[in-house]
């Protein structure tokens, strides 16, 4: 039987790729790097949909001045989600490498 051994992925590299790319709107690239294609593509598409929706509503609400209240929340989300995603990827890779 011909078994293909999966390459070990450095969790710190995956963390940095996910974090930096997530800040620039490409959440999920760290998962793609780690070989988790479905997770990476799903996060990438969902993040783009969220960014487009968020931008549309902020622009719409700015006309009514309510958008100014949403901007700090949007900035927190833009920082927190990539941090969370990168951290969960790193934990998963460390768990896999420990097995």
C-alpha cells in the first residue's frame, strides 16, 4: 500500500499567515496553507460577504449619521475575528502535531 504522509505544518507560520491575511480581508488563507481547503474557502467567502455587507450598511447609515456609532464596532470585529481565527487554527495544528 502506498501511504502519503501529510506534511507537518508550523503552527506559528499558519497563525501569522491567517492573522495578516485576515487583517487585509483574506481570512482563511492560513487554513489553505495548513491544507484545510474547505475551512479556508468557507472562511474566505464568508469574510468577503461580511465585509461587503458591513461596508454597504455603514455607507447607508452614514447618510443618517447612525453609521458613526457602528464604525468602532466594525473596527473591533475587523481585528477580533482574524485574531480568533488565527488562534483557533494554531490550537488545531498543535493538537494534530501532538498526536
